[in-house]
């Protein structure tokens, strides 16, 4: 029964906004190879649930996919890996 938890996606990213109540915006950077072999950086932003409002801008965090919490929020904060300096 608990084997479903292993199928959830998890991502590591940087907090870019914490202005909402119990919500953080996490940016995850990646790179893709273009058609002509040029490497292009791209950023994907996710809204994640932060129950205790403990994240600050610049923190490196681990988020995990969860059930839909609001219209566009279906990730939750698992842990803060590194605090912003």
C-alpha cells in the first residue's frame, strides 16, 4: 500500500518567492540540447506548499509531488537543504 509513495516525483530547486501565505515558488533550472547542438538553459517554476512559512528567498529546497492543494499548487516542501547566505 505504501509503494505508491515511491512513484511521486521530487525536485531540488531554489526559492524565488515567498510572498504568499504558506506558498513558495521554486525555480528549477535545467539545460537542453538545441536542434543544432547548442545547449540552452531553461527554468521551470513550481508553486509548493510550505506549511510553517519557514522558507526564505534563495534557499535550496527539496519538493515532492502531492495531491492538488489549490488551482496551480500540487507540490509540497519536504526539506530545506541549504539556507540562503
